C-alpha cells in the first residue's frame, strides 16, 4: 500500500456562508492524503500501474475552483467522494486551510479536515 500526500495546494474559490464572503475568491491551501495499492507482480516503473498525481491534483483544483458549496465541510466531503470514484483512491482525507481568514482573527490558520 502506498500513501501519498499533496500538501498546501493553492486554490482560489468562492466559498463562505454569507454572499459577501462568496463575492471574492479566497485563497485556500488544500492538503490531500490518499492510499492505493499496486497488485503484486505489477511493474512499479509503468505509469499504467500507478496513480497520476498530476491528474489528481488538476482535477481536485478544478473541482474546488468550480464548486458552489458554501461550507468547507461540504466541499471536503464532496471532493473526497469525487476523487475516490474518479481515481479509485482509498482513505482519502482532505484538509482545507483558510489562511487569510485566520489572519483576521490573529490565528496562524483556520482549517477543516475529514
């Protein structure tokens, strides 16, 4: 079993509870973790047996950018399901950090994860 982490992917999205918050795109830093297995005997040098990190990253970034969800919680669940289904991933966890919002509260970060 392989474990993969894509850390602090920068994505701009319209997300928030209030219309004012959704008016402008906000910087989100997204960390994705997932696992997958390669069957025994399969060539670990062949991309056809491995996961396409670039494709997964691009897909997640596009999904979040186009999302119409109001809450990080809903966005995380929805994004996780999309990745599990589209890329056949296991144990998908996503952490979304709103660093700019955190600064307003004098905090280093405000994040939500599943």
